[in-house]
C-alpha cells in the first residue's frame, strides 16, 4: 500500500497460497510459501529465509530468477532493519519470534552474509530472556545447531519443558493452578505389582511376570528413528520383557511401520484427536513400568503425555542430543564420549551411560546387501569421476558452517585430484555453497551434488563409492555417521565440546577406530589430506573398517540391547526399593550379534518372502528373570 510500512519494512504484495503447496527447493508441501513472479514456482518460507518481516516490498522473485547475490543483498538489508528494531527496543514479541525463526532459516540454507551479527543478536536476546525468566524464543532443537554456550542450550530446553508442564497444570487446574505436578500421576501401583506376580503354578520357582516397557514416538514411520530402533525393538528378551509401542503419528505405509505393527503385538496408535491426558491414560491402563520418550524436543512430540506420569519410571532417548530438562523424565541415555563427566551439569536427568555408543542401529539386519560387492553400483551410474578421490558429506547442508567449508576447500586444494560429494537439499543452500566455493578459489565443478535416493538400501550402496567421509562440526552426522561407516567409508570427524558435536567421536570409538577422530581443525584437515594423497593408507583404513563393522560394538545391536535391558531392570529395581533415580553404568556383555552374508540371490528371495522382518543369528546369553528380592548390582 504505497509507502506504508509494517515492522519497519515496505508492505509486500507477494502471492501467498490458500493451502499447502509443493516447494520447488525442498520438495515439501508447505502453506507458508510464496510464489515467484518470474517463473511461477512456489517456495516455502524456510528455503527462502522469508517471514512476514522479510518479504520484499512489491512482488517476489526467487534467487534463481533474481540472482542469488542480489537476492541475498536484499535479504541482508531487511535483516539489518529488523536487528536495529530489536536493539532499540522497537520490536514487539511477534517480530522477535519471526527474527529468531528467520535466523534459523538463514542458517539452514547456508545464508552466511552477516551470520556473525545475526548470531550475536540472537545469543544476546536469548541470554536476556533467560535472565528475565522468559521462555526463550529459540526452539530447543534449533539451539543445538548453533555455536552457542552449552549452558544456554540446556537452559533453553529446561525453560521450554517447564512451560509445557505449566500448560498441563493450567489445563487441569485453571489459572489458579490448584493442581500440583504430583497430582497429575496416572500410574497405578497395585496394577503394576499385579503384572509382576509369578504366573499361576510358578510361585515356588521364584520367577516373576515380565517387565512392561513402553516406547512412545512420532517416528515409527519412514524416519531415521525407526531406521535406528527397529532391530533393538525386536531383539528385546521376550522371556523378561513385554514391549509396547505407542505411535503418535498416522500410519504412513512404510516398511518400518508395517514390520513394527506385525512383529510387536502391543502396537498402539494414539491419534491427535485424543488429548495428552487421554493418551496417558491408555498407557497407564497398559500398566507400563518404564516408558521411553523417543522424541523429546523434536518434530511431532507430545511431551505433555509424559507430564501425566503414565509410568512410574520415564526415560528420554535418541532423537534430541541433550537434556530434555523436565522434572517428569527421570533418566537420559548417553555414553561417556557424548557426555563426559565435565558435562554432567548440562543434564537435569540422571544418566544411563551405555558401555559404547549411546546410539543403537539396525544396519546388520536391514542392510546386509551393502556388504555384497556384486550388489554395489559404479561411479559412472552416479556421475562421479573414476580417477579422483571422492570426499563426501551427506549431512543436511544446513549443518555446514563457514569455518568447516573453508577447511574442505583447503583439502580440495591440497588434494588436486579430488571432489566433494554433497546432498542436494535444499536448492538455496546449493546455490550459496557453489558461490562460496568460487569465492574461496575452487572451481564449482569440484562440488558434486546428489539428490535423494529411495529406498535407503540404494543410498547406502551409493555411499560405498566415496573414499572419505568429512564430518560437520557444530552438529555431526548422527544417523549419517552410522550410514557411512556401515558403507565402509572411512570417517574424519572432529570431537567438539557439546553432545551433537561429539557423536562422530562416539561412533568412531564404538567401531574401535579412534584414529578417525581429530581434536582441532588443523588435525582434521591433515587427516583428510593424508587419506586423500596416500592410496595405500586409504586402502588399509578401509580394510580395517570392513572388518570392524562386523566385529566391533557399534553395529552389534544385541550387545547394545543386553546392556540397555540391564539398565531397564536396574532403574525399575530402584523404584521398587523406593530409591531415587541415580546415574548408572550398564555392563558390556561382549560380542553377541552376527550377520550372515550369503549370496545375493538367496538374500533377495528371502526378502521377497519375509518383507523387512529380520534374518538374525543372535547368540544371546540369557540371564535369569529378576526375583523380587534380587540385590541391585554394584554401580560403577
């Protein structure tokens, strides 16, 4: 409307959709999108780093039509106006929330122009909010991607968790808050004891009923969590445990969902139409002894369910790399690398320290074809040059930071016959990375981008074509790190100073190849260069990794499950004995889970018959069920 302004900026006349549309950059359907006036394609606000603050006055032209340089200059001008309004105190809460989201969108699409200024304002803003007792505008999952103080990340998670609990208390008791947290408890002690009574006729044997373990997740679908967890869920000792799964998302027809529904008898769907309390009541009615939150502060979470205490012992695990920060979650699952003793103060929960990597996985069971040379593709099939060293990083492009890209460019310069293979998502990030590589003095043709490949088996097969995997810095490859190691690709990672930046080191230690870990940027660069230039060393490391992936703890799922089951029995025993939660170090049972690499034809035939259920040869050392009077094992 002429020269009128909103939030200090000109009013936009961009075309916005009435319903969700397909983003031309990321391929997701989003309603918060804008249409390019030149090419007519839709782009979501996330990929374009737009919000109601930063929409251009007049119409919108996408970076490909407008030119990425001009586009970023316009975006930087808008962000400068917003920063000034925040610094002068003119910005309202709504503007601050939009600024915070836009900073994350810029970060996620490698828009690094004035990145330092944006992060400085963001960190100052969050610090002020924490000191004032205001819930920070930054979402917990966004915070772990930023190079911000570890204590600040903890406080963000804790304050968001407290806010969620307050919402539950207000919904139950109104604004007077006559309901206390202890009043929310839904679990029934009598019912839980009844479940553990010995089966009829077995009272004299000292046996007892099975411990009921519940897992709640939004990600029992085509998602990395289901990919990592599937084997562990099916490997639980059925003589000691009864497993319940609670899915808080709709059926997506994926193989993960189909297998879990078929193999886990007690698979429950908790639809969004049910309130958190109603869902919690379903769990309480199932008499669950230990309930595990597989979401924490990630997309699709329903943490309010846990606030109602449907189980007396509640854990948080896997999806969120840090503390959940809630009083109603008793334990968090870590290891001594991702959470060393000097980081103990960063968690509000008591910690279960797994003997090796905290992360479980299903690779031996789901993807044995990756070990069969006859099944692997050629470089030509994936448009990779044959006679060069292929460095790869298949993390989200938004995890790349300017300092790590500068190191990668140095590596390419020091290893002349090399390329860097990256994931092509989202398009905006690709344009910016190509521009930055040229600015740093490397021909953009040496950055090779690959799109998504389905099913995941095919992605893992193509990964085998790489020579060296280069890890990201602030947020390592987590599932991605396990992907490349199972594909037999040597990793170079750098051990950082926060949970998400230490996962690569945890994976390397768990596969017994600590030499893949660097402790500073120069060592990281030198290790990568040495592997690139020294063909014999590269072959030797690949040969070691090929053996270790079948022998070392990382891919031994049954070994992980055995240690985790010990932890589950111990935390329950402490509850039975009216002892408070306490840090615990489960023991390591040793090698347990082997995989048979048979010929490709029989493997293919078996999969046709069985779907995605598992071919497992597991030698398990079964311990006797706990008797009610069993003494707790010594804690380390």
